[in-house]
C-alpha cells in the first residue's frame, strides 16, 4: 500500500515540475506543454522553492521501513535531488548570479527541433509558440539577476548573440516544411524573439555587466557542504588527494605508452604524432564520428558486453552555433526518458580546417569519444535507464553516476579488445590526465585557492589543451561546482563497486551482469547504485 503512495507522489512531483517548467517537461518527454516557456519571474522562483519544500516534507513523512527496497531508493533519490536544488537556490543563489534565461530558451528550441518525437510541422508550431513567448520570458528573467557575476554575464551576452543564428535557421526550415500562412506566422514570432534577445543582450551589457562582481568559486565552506550533500562518501580533501594520485599515475602510464609507440621519443613528440593523424577536413571528421559510433555499438553487441534496450538510436550533428562558445569540441544531448524512441543526439563542434584545430578530432581520439558519448557510454546508459519507468528515477540525473560510467567505459572497452592499440590507449590516458586536472581545479577553484587564469594554465600545461579550449572549459567549471570532479571520482567509485561485486559473487560474476545491473538501475546517485547491487547480491546468494 505504501509503495503505491510513493509511486503516486513521485508521479505528482515529476508532472508538477514538467508543467511548472515546460522546458524540463520537453526534456523528459512529457509533451503536454511543448508550446510554453516557464515563468521566469522572481515570484515564480520563490513559489518553486516553496513547492519543493512541501514535496520534501511529504516524502519525509513516508516511513522508509514500510517501503520495498526499490521504493526506498526512489524516495531517497527524490530527497537527494531536492536537497541539492534547494542548496543551489538558497545557499549558492545561482539564479541571482547566472543569467540562465538565454541558454534555457535556446535549449527549449533545440529539444523540439532535434528530437524527432513528432512530425516536423507539429514541432515547428510549438517552436513558433515558444518564439512568441520569448519577450515575456526574457523580460521577466531580469528580476532574478540581482547580483550578477561578470564572467557569467558575459556568457549570457554571448548566448543572446549566437542564438540569432538558430532563429534564422528555424525560420528557413519553416519556409520549406509549413504551409505559407504557418511559415509566415513562424517568421513573425521569430522576429519577436530576435528583438527580445537583442533587448536582453543590451540589458545584460548596459545594466547587469556594470554592476557585476568578479566572484569566482563558491568558497571552501559551501564546497565542503556540497560534497557532503552529494553523498560521495569522500571529503573534499580526499577527493583532491585522489585527483593528484591519478594525475601522477596517468602521467607515468603516458610515458610508458609513448615508449611503445616511438621508442626514445618524448611524450610531447608522441602526442604530436598521434594527433597529426586526423581527418583532412571537418566533413570527414563528422563522418568518422558516425562510423566510430556504429562500430562501438556493433562491438558491444557482438561481445555481449551489455543488453541493449528496445527503441534506441543515436544521431550525430554539428553543434548549434549558440552552444559553440561553451562546447569547444563536442557534447551529448540525452534521450528523453518518456519518449517512445530513445533518441540521443551527439553534437560535434566545427573547427577551422587547419592541422592545429583538426587534431582535436584525431583518429585515436575518435574511438575514445565513440565509447564515452555513445556505446556503451552516455547514450546506452540513458537508453537503458529509461526502461525503468519509475517517475523518481526519471527525475534524477546524478553526475558521478553518469560521467563516471562513461569514463569507466573508456578503459573497459579497450580491455575487451575494442581498439586496444597503443595510440588509442595513449589518447585515452591523455584524457584521463585531463579528468584528473578537473578534480584538482574543481576543488581548488571553488575553495578559492586557484584563479581562472591558473586553471587555464594547468589545463594547457598538464592536459595539453590549447588556450581557447582551456578557457572555454574553465568557464563551464566556474558555474558547475562539483561537476568537473565527478568524472574521475565516479569512475573510481564504479571500480570499487566492481571489485566488491567480484568478491561477493565469485564464479557467478560476469562483466555483463555488472554492466546490466548498473545500466538499468537508473541515473541515481552512486550511493544508491550501491544499494541496488547489495540487493542483487542478496538475491543471487539466496538463489
């Protein structure tokens, strides 16, 4: 009986948030509100906080000991997500500092355009409605930005400017896909949205930017509180120590691999050699990405590494222009848990067609990207998680679980024989160094022991990133505290769990069993993934 109450409350919570924030609803695949944008006013933010606290109290009133193990995990999943959301708004005051409205508006359009959950004309009608709603949405959002941060305000300005290209692109598509009257209506609403973006950009530049502060980092006390809320089972100091240890061991491994690839050469010379083997232009880089994704998928199926869910597909596209300033190389847009087709979208950012830029898409790097973003990384993970139709688990996207899994796959797949050549492992180890740097930067920058420029220098020095890419990376780190460290720490936690599974299950253990249990548990925090495995251990031992 209490399980049914838990399910009903979880559905009520998710459906309320989907209506309250229609962009979130579209993201989940709840399409009742695709024609709307959220209320971006300050009073709406206060109401959301109030409702979150109300939902939290109702969840806490459900006695966990009277719930089944699966519903206990659902309850704790929702409570964890709400605690983090309240911390974000009431302690870190993100909405008062970061002008999120332009980026969220762009996301609201991209979700409708790129995901093929309905015929294109139907989706364009919803886009047109969101264009028409943009002036009020962007205007009301100004209320929230009471203490802007200079760097983040600059990102908002860039987003406004670069979104103009997206509007023009949608307008052109509408002319070819809609009846003349509907196409004209779309063009009219696009013009209104364009003017609203221009007005918002001007406001950010002339009003918000002059009063913005140079604040970088959330401070040691709040960072420590954030890590504790995340339930990683490690302190910030322990995480920092792991980051340094992984950095040292990865650099040592890189030297060994360099010696295998070209004996007697330096790591830098070998890096140049590996990265010099790249497509002749971006068009070839894009087609190589598609090829690598398909090969990785075939390998996972052929080697029986994991069980594929039904109705999944992955689409590879160029990164939209408005996102390129914060996605210098590539990024993945997850599939929607409630859509019939689990369609993920992998975005590859165009580069200047010279050797320095094209080496970002080297052949060796391409195979690692296919693993991390596609199969069996992010896309397979999201698609498997969607099979679990728990509303609670659809609501949550836990960073260390998602990013940790993708990084774990980078090492696991070559171990199973997928492109285990030294050059590919060299590229993978370079990326591991980059992830170790992220841990150190995340902890130091948010504890205000490292400046923005020092973080950029570290990525250039240790991970070999060029200055523009490094600066774009660090921009993102500044407004996502605790995210950059999650790749390596998540992988570390997964390896610990894998070793425990081998010990607990003995001859009953298989990699496929471990992978399927992980993939189909949902995108919940690692602390709760461990509970899923503990239940699995009990079931298998009793059997």
